[in-house]
C-alpha cells in the first residue's frame, strides 16, 4: 500500500502532507502512539511521511502499517546538524505542510526547522521523564518551542500541568490529546497462559506490565505482594516487561527473594501478546510513581480486567475512583495491597468496575478518538476545517 | 400552559414533504449575547427543522431573534434576580454566621425547586410537541435540560461557545448524556481534550455571518467615511468590540502609533463602547492617544447600534485580543466586508485566516509585529484588495447562513440516524 507521491502542484488537492518525527526506536508507549497516529490519519485529507531513528520496532511497525519509513538517525549531546539538515531537506522535498514531532529532542529540532522554513510545528510530549531536571539548555529549548510550535500537546492534563509548572512553556499554545489504543482483532484469552504466567486455577493472579525501570516502582508492587500473601496464600504475581535497566532489575530480584516471594512472583520478560496476557490476569496493577498516561491501563480496561492504579499522573485521568477502577496514593504498598484485596474479596465489585471500565475504554480511549483529536489540532493549525 | 410567541414555520401550499425534525433549542442566555445572535442566523438557514425555543431572554427580544419558532420563556430566571437581592440584603442585615448559613441553605433549596419546576416544564414541552432532540445553545447549561433529555429518552446536543473554565469536572457524568458537542472552533474542540468527551463526538461548526446584510449596506462606505472624517487617501484600520483589556485595544493603539511614524496616512478607528467595569482601561487608551501627537489620526466612535456600515468604511480590520478568542466573529465579518484582516495568532482567528492569502496573523501582545503588519498593508493597496477578495470568497463558501445551517442539520441527521 504505497503512499501517494509528493504533490507537485500546491493547492491542486486539499491533501496536506504531515511529517512525523520521533527519536525512540521502540517498542514502547510513545512509539505505539506515534505509529497509530501516522498510520491512522484520514488518507483523504492527510498524507503521512513518517521517520524512525533507526531500523527497529518503530520502523517495522510503520512498514507494516503501509507507510514507507525514512531513517533519521539522531545523536544525543550537542547540536546534531546532520539531523537538522535532514529534517529541513525532508520538509522541502516532500512539500511538508505540517511537522508533528514527538518527545523533546525531535520537537526542538522541528522547532528550529520551523523557524528556518516557516512550516508549522505540532509537538507532543508523552511522559514526565522527557524533561529531567538537569536537561541541558532547557530554557533555550523552551524558548524555541514557545516561538516555533503552533500547538504543544500532552497525553494527559496532569502531564500538561506538570510541564507548565516546571518549565517556561506558555500555557496558551498547550493542549491535551489523550492516548487511545485498539485491541488487535485476535485478542482472545488463552487458557494455558495463566499456567505460563505462574497461576493455577483458583489462584488470584495480579499482574503489572511495563519496562523494568525506576518510574514503574515495581519495588512497591513487590512489597504490596508480600502484604497480600499474608492475607491469602492464593495470590500469584507477574511482572511483564523487558529489562531496560539491569541494575534496577537486579535490585528487584534481590528484593523479591529477600521477601521470600521467589515462587510467588514471576518476571515474565518482554511479551508481544500483551492483550492476551492481560486477559489472563484477575487484577491489573499500576504501581508507578510517574506516568504520562498508561496505555496498559486502557488495554486492561478493554480486556475487562479490574484495575488498581496509583495517582501518578496518567491513571487518574483515565479512571474514575470507585466507578471504573481503584485509585491509590503513590509509593504506598499498604494502600495498593488494600485496593487489590478489596477486588479479591468482592467479585461483584470486580464485575461492576470491569464493565464500567470497558464501556469507558470503548467510548473514550479508542485509537479513532485519539487520531480525531490530533487531526483537529492539524486543522486548527492549517485552517483546514471543512 | 401559556405560550410566549407562536409563529410556526409552515409551507404556504401545505404540500407534503419529508417530516421535519422537531428540535427544542434551550437558550440559557441573558442580554445581547453572541449565543442568541448566532443561533438566530442559523434559524434563518434551517430547512428541515421545526423550531421550538425555551429561552431566558426578554420578551421584546423574542420576535427579533427567533424567527419562525414557537417560543417559551423560562419562568425562574426572574427568581434568580430577586433571590440575589434577598441574599445581598441578608448579608447586610443578618451578620450572625448561623443565620447566613440558613439563608444560603434556603436559597439552595429554592434553587433545587426552581430546577425541578423547569425540568417538568421542559418535559411537558417535549411531550406536547413530540420533540426529537434538545439543542442546548449556550454550553452545558442548564443541567435540567440535559436531565430532561435523558428522562425523555431523546438525544441532547451541547453548543459550546467558549473554552471550559473548569478543570476539575473531567469525568462529569453529565457529559455522558450528551450525544454530540458542537464547538464553534477547533480551538474550543481541542480544549475539551482533558474531559471524558471523545474527540469523535465533537463537531466543529463555525458561527455564521449575515452576508446579505453586509451586501445591503456596502454602498454606504463613502458616506460613512465622510461622517467619521476619513479621507479618500487615508488607510483606515478598525478594531471592533467592547473596549476591555483582553480585546487588546491598547496594544492596537500602540501598534498604530508605531506604524503612523512611517505611514502618515494611516487612520486608526476604535469601534465599541466602553463598559463601566473597564473605565480605567478606556482612560488609559484616551491618554495614550492624547499624549502621542497623533491624536488627529484616531477615531473613537463609541457605541454604535449597527456597525455593519462602519465595517465597509474601513480598509483593514484588526483583531488584537491578547487572550485566545473562542471564535472571534470580527474576523469573518471583516472578510464579509471584503477587507484584509490582521488578527492575533491564537484561538478561532488562527483557523479562520490563511496567512498571506486573506489576512495576516501576529503573535498576541506583540505590538511590534502588529505594527509591521499594519505598515505592510498600509503601503500595498493591491495586496489589500487581493486579500479582501480572497477573504470574501472564503466568507461566502464557509460562513454563509445556509452553509452553516446545513452543517447543523447534518449533525442532527447523524444523531437521529
């Protein structure tokens, strides 16, 4: 499914060309959204030119979606002239009408390209960890974004508020477009998966999904697991996610063993069948101290699995405490354990939360809703409302 | 139950046709507001809709603004005003904290009673006229109208005409009862991103402009210019709207002064009434003009009941709001008068203008950039003319009454299936 070539006569068609930029090779939350947006735009109105920093998950996913990804390597550290030149060249060659950049690095480079070429820029931030306190030249980068971006979007209101608090970004250009995700068509539960994930029939399997890194606070998850096993021996736990920080992983394994949980908590590693895996859980837990959104929460909601999540930025945007899920304070293993145990003891509560959550997920957090949100931001910038 | 005004829309020959959709418009607005004015224009363009209105407007406004509609009035709006007076009296006379709490509780109880009463009235209107859908014309108010739609089992549309001021009610259950939100700009639509309203259930429909009226009055351009002392060689740049800080008349004045240094034929016109609340702001503007040495290049028209002819008298229309404007009707109105438009690059105007084609966009509050835009257009009559023509073509294509009414009818069709 080849994309249409760059229009040679401007103004002849009303199809606008959007250049998508990201600097993460994938897999991950931001990359998933990136691909969904680039591939999901209304083809009768937008033509996507999508970039990936190298050949990896993002590149393959774009390819699989019918786009012809362009490799745009980006170097960390001081100004990467080659990357900037590449973007400017793409803007000119592909007659780009709007650049949609994701995460801080590409957004700043896109901003510079926008100041040079006049092309409008939309920047999207996915998580708190994007802007670390020691970020070099943060004030200069913020100034570029303020000057060059037509819109700066965030994947949750909490993230937007956090950025406005910690940086000099101007509020007027900011907006919220929440993430959305659809399940693949073949996401049906597979009975044998529970055994693979360490749970026998009759046991209560509690799971978490996400890369092994500090903001996920899996240590809190482990401590809550220890508390829960004191209340009932039927609990089993699994953490699904690839190891991004080996030191963090080693510490977690050490903590698990020192708490005596070796046979009760499984590190399942990276899995590519997350929607099926979620359906094997009895409860889904987000223990993070920092999330821009939490796609896995939406996936769990859609899978009909009740969710207990910390108020770490994203989940409180998605869940309504007591209606579509249970929200607890961050870094509090007791609160987390209490929330999970309420679910185990009360099947009616589980069913009520799960049904309301599924309806909310299907109504609000679909890929179509998210893409419509971004298309509207494009329309706002380009003045292309019908 | 007494009707306020009955002017039903009937085809003269009584010919049968497709059944008209019966819509109850709930217009919870007071005074000369954009909401009533906008829906009034839409009424003139609707073809497949039988219109019923429940309004809080004054009786004398009703025949003017709701042509062809059967109109009812809210009964309890008056109560709010007298309740307000009672509350103020109570605060003055009754100083004891407990008594104040009692008065507040009584007011709250009356509020609930009033709301219940209006809810029942709406349900009776819906039943009597077999209403198909309720169209809330002024945001998510009043709550009894949304509740009535739910109780009656008919869909409800909310016409959102401003940015949500609240950040707390993201999950509000009242949103779930709304079948579609009409936003008056993509900027307003995007501002709902933090709520539980999915972008797919929001439709952007711009406000209409009365192009016929603008055409009618076009011939008065020359006489208006003479009336306000604008010479044939002057380039008149006008800003329209109530004179308040957020509309940016002060920034407009400063930019005009900067531009006048090199463009002595520039005339800056401020069309609009001061309000009592913004008296200091108006004084500062007058002082800035008086101290400038260019006072003779400024025209302050004060309140004008009909500004359409003044639009024609201009050469450029300027929008200078320093806060994002949800729509900014000044911009398409300027286009309807065939003028180039300079506007703040935010909110509604940013979507309406195609910079370089039918207008120029400048960063809000940037006096230097606005001056630069004014100079560029003051020096180039051909560019002004070309932009004016492009703007007029856009106004005809996208902001005409019939076009906008068709978009509204399309939403009705989608909702009712």
